[in-house]
């Protein structure tokens, strides 16, 4: 589950080169590894076909890389890394789930080999909503000054009134060292849980973050907010605008966002969600079949549903919560086509990573 996919602008071979990874558990393949790891797949034809090219193993803690991988190709030289270096981050967790560490790895050979770089954050037991202090769900960006930013969900601030919050740390040396944590989305009521941040950039240079807010107030609803520099997001208690259609259908849980040039002068912001729910948090029409799209980059309203390249049975249909956790989106360079990738149910309590590519109709 939890796939991620990245287009390599600095690939050393011809074609439209993509790289992808996802969570993989040793218990499903005990002869292959004694610890969980992140398998890495490569495509040279824009995602039409894939070949396994490497594995990212936990070489720092000897625990295994268990949860929430992410990938990021550096577009320019950053710290010791040349443009085209691929960074990966994920959650290193021992078998007893007693600790969490968001570790960064780097590949200077287009994903063939990987080396440990640093630890962004360390936390407690890897059990959500259990009163423990884990860290979760990293995502990368570069700020306008070329500094590396990692966003993550954080349960370590309960004594300050936060059940879980989203924060970030900045590195001025390519991820070798990290500055102090800054809160981005944080609701000080001891109950609501902003999490699963994903950051993308708009053509005007602004940064957009989508995230879920689990808890009694927003019940997993996905929200979006903007920043001029990827570091200043305003009042952390202001969770921004809901990703919700005029019919009241809101994307819930497992968000991902991307911008595509399709859809007019300013293009379109696309958001995927684990589920689509109505105002009563019941299954809305199109859940598992649609994405949410808007051309409104000011108030981030006017969301509409558009067809997704991949469809799957909603968790309510299959009775398994982990379906579509999460669904990354990757537009073609011209914006005319879209690749989507997700974890789909094959049962019982089993998932497979499927992907689809299709023409993109952002107007429905």
C-alpha cells in the first residue's frame, strides 16, 4: 500500500522515465527479506510498463523501512547533491512497533542504489490514536531559496493540547541537518488530527498543501491551504478550505494533490481521496471512481468530480479500511494524460498496487 511515483527530469536514458515505490511487508514474502523494505520500480515509457530496479533497506537502525515512503527528484543542485539526485523518506519501525523514525535516503544513480542521509524526526510507538508519540507520513519540497523541506504528521505535542499536527523542518545543506520544527496545521483541542500532508506547486510559484483532518470536528475531511514559500502557512489552527463539491461531497482521508496545465489559462488542481463522502459521512456517488478538480486558485472552492484513470471498490464495499491508502497522481508533461496509482483490494485483507493511465477531462 501507500504508493508514490515521480517523473525523472534528469534521467540518463531516453523516454518518459518514472520511478515508483510503496510499502511492502516481509510477512507476505518471508523468503525475500527479514525486514520490510521499499521496493523501487522504474518505467521508461511513461508508466505503461514497469521493471523492478532496486530496494531501499534500513541500513541505519536495522529495523526495516515499514511505512509511508515518498520520493523526490532534486530539480537543481542542493547541498552535496547534484540535480537529478533522488531522495526517499519513510518510517523506520522495529517489529514490535515501539519506535518511529522518519529517515532520508539518497540515490545518485537514478534509483539503482541508496544511502542513508539523516533522520528528520523520531517518535514513539507506531500506533495511531493510542496516546503514544509517533511521527508519520513525510513529504518533500524545495523552498524558493533551494532549501529542502520535509513535512510530516506529529503526535509528540499532546502536552501542548494537540492530538496530532502537521509540521515541517528545513535543511539548508541538502538534508544532512535539520532546523527546528514549525507547525503548519495544528488544532489545539486535543481531539482533531491533521495528517498525511502532500505539497505541490502552482504555476504562480505558490505552494499548496492538502491534508486530512481526522477527529470529531472534520471526520477525515480533506482540506487545502496555500503558502508563498512552502514554509509560512498562516495560523496553524486555520485548516484552510475543504475539498468539497457544491453538492456537499467531500474527499476524505488519504489525500494527494497535483497541478496539471490542462483546463485553461491557469490549469487545474487535482486531488485524490481515499473515499468520497456526503454531509452525513455516507458513501457519495463516485467514491472510488472520481477525482476532485478546481480551477479556483484563490479561495480553492468550486470543486467538481472528474473521472479517474483508476477505479477501486470503496472500503465500505469490501470491508477493509486500507484500500486506496493513498492514490498519487502524475500528469503527462502536456497535461493531456494522467497516471494514477493505488492499493486495491484483492482480499482477504490483501492489497495490490494497480495503476491506470487515461486521457484527462478536467471539466467532468
